[in-house]
C-alpha cells in the first residue's frame, strides 16, 4: 500500500465495505499512506472496495488479495487483484 497520506485520508484512500454497496454496507475501514491494513472478514457474500484520488499527487499503488471460504470455514478458490495509479 502506497497512497498519499493526509488527515482522515481525505486526498487518496481505499475504503472497504461489508455488503453489496457503499450505501447499505458497513464500512470496515478507510486507508491511506503506506501502513498495511489489518485482515478483514465479511459477514456475507459481498465486499465493495472503492479507490478515491484527488489527482494532485501521483504516488505508488495499492494491491489486495482475498480468500473465499465456505460456510464451514474451509478455503475455497483464492483470487486477487491489484491497481496502480499513475503512468
């Protein structure tokens, strides 16, 4: 994680919501800077991840990975994705 760090993450940020959308989903965390977020667990089938940028500074990137688990807590297929800001 390498994003612009500002108070309350008002410039660039990654937010993670537990639910199908940002309106009804519970905010699990909003992150910026270079400190890695803690591991998070959703309560259902959906998680929404949003990236916000003010486009004033071009710094680094963020990446995320996740593991899907079945109702018994057994790992299912793991998938990952990453995003990079800038050129």
